[in-house]
């Protein structure tokens, strides 16, 4: 049995949901997977709805919150091994 140091137990071991395209997170894929609206992303990141974007000028707050959300989704997937349950 593989043991992970406690420091890294809150980081998913694999990108089972395919959110990462190389070193870059596919922000749109995370949003679509969870069926988030622009308002949802705005509230999640604490930015104005008009500031939500997913291109190279993505606000840092949106970027960070979606990276955290992608990690959480992958952790949940590791437990359930089911995309539908993970999205719920």
C-alpha cells in the first residue's frame, strides 16, 4: 500500500477527470463539468460577474478558485470512481 506524506494528502494523485491540458488547467472544462454559470464562478472567486473570463487574461482569483475546485473534484473522483457522483 502506497502512503502519501500528510502534506500532500489534499492533492489529487492523478487528473482522472482530464481537467489539465499539459501544465495549464482547462478552466472551461471544470466549469462545464460542474455546470457552473458565470454567476456561480463570480461568487466562487469573489469577483464581478463581468470579470469572469477564461482566456490569458483570466483574473487571478478565478484561476486559483478553479484550480482548487479541479483538485477537489479529482479527490472526490478518487473516492467514488464515478464522474456522475463526483459532479453531484
